[in-house]
C-alpha cells in the first residue's frame, strides 16, 4: 500500500432500528465506525479493465474445457500492485476493484455455457453481439438484485464458508503489509502464453500426447493426455480430489465405453485409431454423459432443497419487511441496497425480458393464434424471472460450500432447460411443426437459459464477494452497485470475444469456414450438452438407451458417494464431477489431472513438519504457499487464454489458423509430441518448485 498516511474519519454508529442477534455480527478488519474511500475513479477504471481481461480469459476456458474459475484473487493482487502507486489507496478500495473484476469475468460463464449452442444449432450464423450483450446485462443485473436478500440468510445467519471469498480477504489483508505477491501470477502467465504460442501459433509443440490403435475386429483403444497449461492451472485450482472424480468419468468413457462399443459394433466406417475413438465419443458416448448430468443435476437440486426453501422464505420475509418500511440496520457494514429499490428494479426488468421474448418469437413466424402467442411470450418471461431467482438461490448456496470455481452451475441450468423445454413443448405441441420451427424454438430456450444462467452465476459470485467484504469491512450496498458496473463491463466484452474466438477456431459441429485446423476447434461442452437435450426434446430423437445408461451410472455413483460419506472417506465422488469427465474429451480431463497432481504434491509438501518452526509459523508458511500456488495457476489460465485471444485476431483477419505455423516441424506428429511433452514437463516442474520454495 501507499506509504502516505490515510485521512480517516471516525463516526458514531447509528442506532439500529432492529437489534442484531449476537450470531449476526462479526468484527471486520476495518471497523464499521471507520470510513475510507471505497469507490474511486481509478479503482472503477482498473476494475473495468480487469473485468474485460478476465472475462476474455474465462470465455476461452469455458469454450475449451467447459468450466470457468473465479478471478477474485488475481484481481485483488493486481489491484494492490497497481494502486500502491497512487495516493491513499486502501484495502476497501482494492476490494471494490476485485468486486468489479470478478462480476465481469463470471458473466462469461453464464454466456459461454448457453449461447454457443445457438450457433452450433445453426440458428445464428455468427454470434449476435447485440443480443449476447443484452442477455448478459439483463441476466447479470438480475443476479445482483436476486442476491441482495440472500446476503443476510447465507452469509450472516447460515454462516456458509464461501472459501474463495475468505481466501480473497486474506490476500487483501496480507497486502496491507506489502506482501501482494504478483510475481507468481506474471511468471505463470508468461510461461503459459509461451506454451500456447508454441502449440497453437507455431504448431511445433503438440497439445496432446496419445496413441490409439484399432484391432482387426474394429475394437479401438488407446491412451493419452492433454498438454494445455490453462487446463493444468485449472486442475490445480479445482484440486486433485475433484480431478480424480473427473478422471473416473473419463475412464468410464475412454477406457471402458469406447473399447466396449467398438468391440460390440465395430469402429465407424473408414475410421481407425484416434479418429475412430473420437467418432464414437462424438456420436455415442457423450450422450451417456448427458444422462449422467440430468440425473446428477436432479439429485443436486433435491439434496439442497431444504436450505433453498429456507433461503427463499427468508428472502420473502426481507421483502415484506421492506414493504412495511422496516430497516434492518443502519450500521455501514450491514447496509444493503434498499429492498424497495431492488423490488422495483426487478419488476422493471420484466419489460426488456418481455421485449426480447416477443421479438425472437415473432421472428419465428409461428402460425398460432394471438392469445397463444402472448401466452407463450408471457410464460417465457415469467420463466426467466422465477427460474432465474431459484437458480440464483441454488448457486449462491453452492458457492458457499464449494466455491465459485466448483459451483455445479451447469447442472442447475440443465434443470431449467428441461423445465422450459417441456413447458413450451406442451404449449406448442399441437400447433407448431417442430421439424420446421424446432431449431428456432430451441435457440430461444438457450437465450432464455442464458439470462437465468447469468443470473445464477452472478448471484453466486456476488455472495463470494460480499463475504470478502464482510471480513475486510466493506459497505454491502456499494459492493452491490459495483457488481452491476462489473456486469455491464463484462457483458459488453464477451460478445465480441466469443465472435472473435469463433472466427479463429470454430466450434464443434459449426465451423465458420472449411479446412479449419481440427486440433484448435473449441468444443463448448456445456453449451453443446444443453443443445443436444433441447434438440432431442423437440425432434423426438433422444437416444433413450444412451441417456438411460448415463442415468444408471449416475445412480451408481451417487450410491458409492453416499457410502464414502458414511465412512467419512477423504475421497468422494461428486456425481456432477464424474459426469463432466464422461462428457468431456479425455485430453481435457487428463490435463486437469496433471494440475490436480501438482496440487497433491504441494499439499503433501506443506503437510511435512519443519524443524525450528512453531505451529503458527508453519501455518503461515502453508497459507503463503497455497496463495502462491493459486496465483501461479491463475497466471497459467490467463496466459494461455489471452494468447489464444491475441492469436485469434490475425487468425480471423486472414481466415486461417496456420498463419505462423512452421510446417517442417509441425507436420512431424511424433516430434511435436516429444517437444510438447518436454516443454509442459519443464513448466510443471517450475510450477512445483516455485510454489514450494520454503521462504519465511
């Protein structure tokens, strides 16, 4: 922080109109009676820039792997490093910067998990930037509004952990002593960007190592791993236990499913080795993952039904108190946005949501009566708001337990997708030719789901940020206002970024031009998954056998996980993590496992006792090592993602991804695998050694 003294005002705490319960209060790092500048011009501008950068990185990661991670800690570190060069910077100002930044990057999750499906289904020839931005803004702002009444329930009364919020607060507090630690973030970013340029730009390092063979009878089997540094960094953040659960799912598909299928039915005609294995995964095995996702998502919702019910009831109580003119608290650190304002704004948002629904349904030219048309638009609008609120409650609860990066947002969104698909199918089934209009209706559902998914993503992230604010002593209503600023910044950024990435790399099943490099095509797994579900509902082409197999696997996984829970096992099998492994290509899950394995080695290293250190000193060393690891991993993710975005610009302009390719080396598959494996091994070794350096 700046070495200049801060001008601090002390104010008397206002008398609360409603006494706070003992359990509802806690001591903040900055007391409620202390006023510091929180919202500043430089802080807002820095937050907006970080929201755009982190949003671009998360958009890439979501298209590549189907997961996103929170940017709270990297944003906090960058803020502390930058703002220390200005006068009177402080911890609350830094917290506002990371609040804006994290709200912007989390919008990427809501949009990437849904809207690529609209392109993959062929409804959009390219990403519609205006509609993408509008959906992101509306959904994100609704997420902020929905989460306002949840703060007291989840953060104060329920006392959920919100692990990333707590970790971010610790980083901010450590920054007060000058130990921001941006070095690991920068090093990780530079190494990852270098790796990405060698792989995607020059083509001299392979993005995976694999060997697949097809036997005379057609049986195909093999082994391999991905070499993406961003995925390795993501695996480190997720942790080795979650990565192992994903590996179980990947093994079900690639070690058991594909060899068994090709043994029974042979390989796809004209395909051998990796091409045969990938063809079976694309046409068969990933639908098993869909079935696992559906059952796992239903189980997730059932499992947390009671806490969600309590949260909704508490939210309604807060709304009733606001309508009666009751004020919960006048203490600075307890002041939320006024509930009357929240209610009025939420109701006001029904107008643009209704307008979007009316516009996109009208463009379909459905031959239905005017009353039915208005009913369909009204139901779609109501769905976006009601299901958006329910998904926000679930998301906010789940982030309190597992954090934003591990939040099963897609499972919750799938439930909403199935619900609205069924409702519209029942309403329009007798009046619409789904062969003619099915794709359009499916695309509309994905746009509506984009609103609900953005709302849920932002609500979960909002509670994480508010937990940080509670610990450091921020003013809640100011954070909530800055979250809206971050949402707008992120929504404006993500549309053009998605279009740029699509033009440069393409999506599975949807390429902007022929002869694109298949190694660079992005699978957008979550969006593709939801598209398949919707198309199956409206075209009546669901392969119930594959879905049923996936559902059966989910039931088995749930039973096994419950047994592990009974025995208090250190390793668990979360069903949605296994479902992700079943659904994703193996190069994604194996690369994440490398990062998970590094996290295991780091954890093991820090668990070892150190001579000459007290318990408190050892714990501080462990916390510092964990922070260094998270920052290095965040650098790995951001470095590859930003390099991919940077390369996407010339790739899109010149309509080729081979612009910088060194053909003499790139055409030698074995050599590129050796070079790629060697490079990634060196970088991973550097990762481990950097994080485990035992410096007090």
